[in-house]
């Protein structure tokens, strides 16, 4: 296989990237052109599920909410990585088991660190 033949194999990929980028640019331009530009005080107000707004929507939120969300995502993604192991359990044998044990150990160490730092404690 010559270098020119191997480069030809990338043409469908480049075409797909070009179509996707073209669609994004087209959508952004058309929506910008077609969007109505009428601004009113009522339209600029915060909307809270049909309830009248009270006060300012900009108030400080405790960092604990963000820490809990980040930790949830981190440990939730860990569960996703167990699926391929469960599907190929018989083929992976002892080497696969050791890899998963090491994977779980890393996350367990991270979880113990989070507990030690008190990131999951709401009241201090």
C-alpha cells in the first residue's frame, strides 16, 4: 500500500467532519439571522417555573453542593467502566480480575481521601 492509497482512506472521515462543521456554522448563522431582537423588561426577568421572582437570583451557593456533584460524577463514571469487565468476565480470567481489583483500589483510596478531608460532611 502506497502512502497515497492510505491517505485516500481518510477522505470519508474528512468529508464527515466538513459536513458536521458546516452544519454547525450554518445553524449558528441562520438562528442568529432569524432570531427576533425584541427586548422588554418582562423578557429580561428571571423565570422560576411560573412563580414570581423574589429578590436577586445571584446569591452565593455553598461549595459543598459542587463537591457532591463532582464526586457523584466521578464515582458514577467508575461504574461505567465495570460494564466491559462484566461482559468479558470469562475471557479476562485472573489478569482481568487483578486489573479490576487495582482499578477499584485506586478509587477506594480516592474515596477514603475524600472522607478524611470531610468533603461529604454537610455540617462542621
